[in-house]
């Protein structure tokens, strides 16, 4: 790591948390703001005014001028840009295992190896594709950026509904509604909090001699997002699934990755953020719950190094996270929060979705019209920007999954 960044990091450093959980973070950090009355005044960067000060008034101007500007700002200043590979990458797909009797014959499970090779090295992902049996194919898909290792078969059946909840994935719910489920493992290409050029996907992208990403180059979340796009490339070759109806979903760190994946790659038809919080759906400028400083202190490699420069300077960021959601427009986006998940700033997640709705309206869609957050348990599913906050904390519950599926039923079905 360059010396000036290690110095900066040291200056920011607090003793590390043992687990990533909000409650512990809250207990540890007495300076974290949770009180709505203590949110600083802020002005969000305008969605519909270009860098040159021109007002955007048409869908064409959004797509041709403003959207690319915002995308480039997120790439270069927040998540980091994927560099050109050092030499062309050859990708191969191999279905290494097929089980047509998965879950008592409800679905077919395919374990698919995706291999990347170039002159610099090789890396691979193992994705799991579960396709419901007995329904007309190709079927729509939910892809999850997953914390669970796809190489582990440590599936635990839900005690009340055998075979329903597996590995945190309510597979039965998906099959009953005619969706395929695809799991992409977050640590196939990059470690949880490390961008090391001698490991994972990075050797294929960087000329030997470079040992650390440049300030604008990909952090962990950008690398995970790249993997999601490559999994979608595979789905394009699989006749069982409809590549034009693929939703991308993730929780927490993976919710951040899911939004960034969908923002960049317009082939994803729908995006779901579950409690993505800081660097996900929540607004930076509110500095409520987890802040940029907290994030880069604990997880310095999730974002690109340019993002470090905005620690405690959030008002200087030319973007805020409502703009990330707006990059997904006009495709449906759903944001889910938890009342007690205050580390992820539920109010900031809602406001982001509310403000992004301006772009959805410009593009002839509907979004959230009220600045007030809805009461807990009142899911907004009708329009292209969906939202719910439910009682409880940092997790994905059956209630959440069912709302995501309701939202997908409404927007992906036909
Ligand atoms: C930590 C981190 C969050 C993240 C979460 C998770 O709490 O601060 O930003 O969302 O871990 O991924 O579970």
C-alpha cells in the first residue's frame, strides 16, 4: 500500500470489530449519529443538471449525456473502474454437476464452473443454477450475490418447511413461483476485504510489477459486480433461463454490490437492495449510522482509493447514492430496510429511492411520491421504485423474500 494511504489509514484507525454486526458497531462507536435531529443540513447533487450546468429535460438527454456522466463519477471516485486486462481473457463454461431431482424433483440444480484465462493467469467462479421443473422454460431468474460459498453443501433445511429454506435461500418460494435461482459467491474472485494482485482475478488484469490498484481502479465491490456480470454472460448460453428477465439481489455488503452491478450493466432487468446501507442505498450526506469514515476504516478496500478522499468531506462528492439508484432507471429497483437496522440508515435508504424517482418519472415510469417513509410492513410494490421497511434488524427474512418476489411478479412476469 502506498505510504500516504497507510498513514491516512492509521490516522483513521480504530480497533477492529470482531464481527460485522450493527449492534456491536453501535455499542462500540459512541460518535455514530442515529438521531434524526442531528442530521446535518445537506444539498444533494442534482440528478437532472449536467456537469456543464444544462438542465436535462428528455429521456434521450438522460441516456446520452447525464447517465454516462454519473456512471463515470461512480466508477472513478466511488467503486473503482475495471481496468483493461493485461491480455485478452478467454472464458469457458462447464456444467460440472447436474441434479434433476433436486429438492424431491422440484428443480434441476446445475453447478457451473466459469473459468477465466489469459497470459497472466487464471481464475474461476462456481455458480449454482437452480431451475424449477415442470414449468415452461425459459424462466425468469433471481441472481444473488451471495455470502455462502457455492462449493459448500452445508444446506440446512428449515425445520417447519423441510427443504424450503436452504442456505439462507428460500428456494421453494422461487420454484413455486416459477423462478430460477442463481447463486454467485462473493469471494470467488476477490477476498472479503483485500485487493491483492497475486490472487483471485487481479493477476489477469494488471501488468506484472503493479501490486496495488491505482486510486481509480476497482475495489472489492467492483470486483464482485464484475463477477455478477460474468455469471449473466453464462446465463445467456443456458436455454433454461431467460437472460432478459434476470433480477440481481444482495443483502448488506452484497446489496451494495447488487446495486452497482445493475447500475453498470443494463442487461439486468431488476435490482433488489436488502439493507445495503452505506455505499448502497443510503445517502452519504446524512452521515447517519455507518459513514464513509467508518467504512474505509474497517473495510479500506471495498471502495476505490479515491473514495477515501471524501472522508468527512461528503458534501464535496459530486454524487450521492440516489444517483446510483437512478442509474438503474427505467428498470425496476426495490429497496428494503429494517427498523432496527439503524447502522444501514433506513431513512437514508428511503430518501435515496424517493429522490431517484425523479429520473423514473422523466423516463415515463412511476416511483415514490411521498418524502415520508411508509410505516413498517407497508410495502410499496406498485411502481418501478419499490420500498419496504419492516420491523426487526439486519437480516433477510421470509417476509422480505416474498415482497421481492411480489415485486418481480409485477414487473418481470410479462
Ligand atoms: C458491516 C458494514 C456494512 C455491511 C455489513 C454486512 O456492518 O459496516 O457496511 O453492510 O457489514 O455486509 O453485513
